[in-house]
C-alpha cells in the first residue's frame, strides 16, 4: 500500500516569479576587433576572424591593414560581391581605407559598426578581385553560411563598392590598441 502526500503552497504571484526565476542581468556591449587584411601583402586578403557572433549593442571594430580595403555589406550568397546599398540605402560600407600610412604613423584605420540586431550580415572587400579571392566574412551566420558565401564569391563576375560610407564611423586608432593580424 502506497500513501501519497501532496503539500500545497500558496505563493503570491508577485513573489513567485522572483522566487523561481534567476535574476537576469543585461550583458554589457562588447568591442569586437576584426583585422581587415594583414601585415603581409601575400596574406592580405582576409578578415580575421571571418565568422563572428555579436549581440545588439556590440561594436564591430574593423581595423585596416595592408593593402587598400573596404568593408561592404552584401545581401548574401545570391549576390556575394554586390553592395546591399543598391537595394537598401544606408547598408554598411566603409569606403576605401588604405593602409599606406601604416608604416609612417602609429595609427590604424578603423570602421566602427554598432550591431543593431542578430540578423546575419554578409560582408566583403570591394577592392579589385578581393571578394572573389575569398576576402569575405559573416556576422551572426548559421552553420555553413560562411562556406556558402565563399563559394558563391569565387564565381562573382565583378566586385562593386557601395555608393557612400554608411552604417558606421570611420576613424583611426593608436597602433598600440590594434589587434595583431596574422602575418
């Protein structure tokens, strides 16, 4: 013979949620540095890292190294090296930021972009054939998005820059504050 006993508790609604749920603390926005190019001309067609997860409020800080590069937003693998600005005014485009001053100054070109949401962003360099040669990256992509984007970029016939700087702030940062990109 089994005897079951159930204890009934009455907790006021206002106290029940606080007593049961852990306290949520908002996450602090992060600065996420991304190297555009590298310290060597032979390995300069990269974004490092090229697959990034970011939350709303985080700042993507693109730091420009050798040679001349852009950070330009595309719609995705369907049009990998074409600016989203063609259909969405104000879509991300840094303009061309050369690294010619790198050896003559103690600063690095930067493009700061505040993340607005967790939607995927497909980005490429619009300098010459950089996009077709693999200088692409994804922010908040799904598994496989970066590989699909790289594959599509290889077959793009042209790489086109955006029409105007938009979606972020262009500036310079001290070299001492820059990340060290791969050589």
